[in-house]
């Protein structure tokens, strides 16, 4: 009987530790920017402290799986885009917008 109680308390204690660890995890946010060449946009976001990942792709078009040639030729209706996964405690959305605006004027 005492063994079962101790085992039950151990499980509850382990659950509390796991719960408190989960709440300490960082919460990442996502921002998607389209406009221009994604290969040109990627490096400016990737070098920022707090940016965890930059994913290139296409958005907004009518073709389900466009090729880069079709997007570049403006026949798929898509724009090149980047999705930026970032930690808002290290880099703000406003900073990402500044980077995008600066990139457009280069």
C-alpha cells in the first residue's frame, strides 16, 4: 500500500516537473513576406539573432505546384515568399519589417 502511494506521488511529482519545463519553452512566431526574390531575402533574415528558420516558397498563385521558371515568368500567379520563424523575445516583428523594407531598397 505504501509502495503504491509513493509510486503515485512520484508520478505526480514527475508531471509537475514536466509541466513547469513545458511552460519555460520559448514560443516562436511566424511571419510571411512576399516580394522579390526569396534567395535575396533569405540571408538578411537568417543572420538575425532570434530567427530560428527561414523557409522559401511561393504564395498566392493559381498553379498548385509551380516551378521556379513559371513563377519567375509570372505565368503561375505566385509571388516568391519567405516564412520567418522567430523568437519574439529576441527579435520583434517590427525589426523584421525593417529588414524587409531595407532589402527592397538594395
